[in-house]
């Protein structure tokens, strides 16, 4: 069998095995907390790079039908994920300074 995980920021549904789902419940401590704080890999990468909620939703073209979450919920996601190791050794580049981002947009 498989289970669905729904990203609370993007609304993206991910189908996972029962084994993976059970592992994630252990990471989050309860199934309710998993459902309340689960974010997909794409969103995790944006969070690691320092993007704000509004920027993530714009970049992923999240429909307005996906409810907004509070900054407090994002803080809880980051705190929990830090405890489970998701922020260790962030890969890739960090979010650019506004001047650098503007320059990159001009040369695209």
C-alpha cells in the first residue's frame, strides 16, 4: 500500500510507501504533526536557501487555493527539520543579495 503526504506550503502531493510514511511519523513524533508540518523536497531546498514563504509560493506557482500558513508554522517546520538533520550541510547556493539577483535577472 501507499500513503499520501501533502506539502503544507506548495500543496504538492507525494505518494510514499508505508515504510517511508512510518519513518516520517517517527521523525515528526506523531501523524498529526507530520500532516501539519510536512514540506516536500523542493520547498525544503527553498527554505534552506533562505527564501520567504511568499517567494517560495511565487517560484513554484502555487495556486491561491492552497491555504497560507503562518510564520510560526514555518518556524516550527525549520526547528523540527533542524532536529532531524535536514538543515545540516545545505547544498547548492544560498539566496543572492538583492543586487546580485537583479543583475542575474537582467542578464537572463
